[in-house]
């Protein structure tokens, strides 16, 4: 969810709709919306697309995010 919040914040900063941002990123707008809401976890290549399309770096979108726990990891 934190990654999606950063994507949404950057899109909002650019004053772009989901449709416009998705076009710039080369993804479908429904996928972008799912990522922003934390319902989808993007693959590395899509993280790169989001960064390029949103005129930022993957680091700006990813640095400091909490590590997701793997299935079976102790809580």
C-alpha cells in the first residue's frame, strides 16, 4: 500500500488523472488504480515504467518502504 500511495502522490503532484498517468507509464488505467489502492504489487519492470512515466526514479518510489513479510515468516 505504501508504494501505491507514493505513486498516487506523484501522480497528484503532476496534476494527472489516472488515465493520463497510465498512458505515460504504458500501463492500463485499471492496473494503475489497483496499484495505487494496494490491491496489486507491481513487478520490477512495471516499477521502472511507473518511475519513467511519472518523471521520477525507482528510488524515489521505493526508498524506505517496509519490507513485505514472506509467507511463513514469524510475525
